[in-house]
C-alpha cells in the first residue's frame, strides 16, 4: 500500500480528484485517523473535513502510484 497527503480547498479540486480516482484500475481511499472514504464516491468525498490534510491510500504498483500521485498533486496548481 502506498500513501500520500493532500490538501483540497475547493469544490473543483474535489471534483477533479474524483475524476482522476475513477480512472484508476485500483482502489483509492481518502481519509484521516477516524474516517476512510472511497475516493471514487463523490458524495462520500463531500463528507470529509477539508480543514486538515487528508491521507490518500492506494494499492498498486510503484509506477502507477507515482503517476497517480503526480496527477493528484498537480490539482493544486
């Protein structure tokens, strides 16, 4: 399992994140110490607390992870 932290500050960032997650052949989980949500579920994603960084967890190859992480981190640009 691979993990990284993200910060999302807008509705559009959440929408773009879900779109990226939905295109992945692997599971994408997003959450914190208390809650874990399927990153492909737009309604679930809106239940998260975005005041703090969130942890993204994926089970995939190292190459898939690096590509996905770079794509997600570019959402903040």
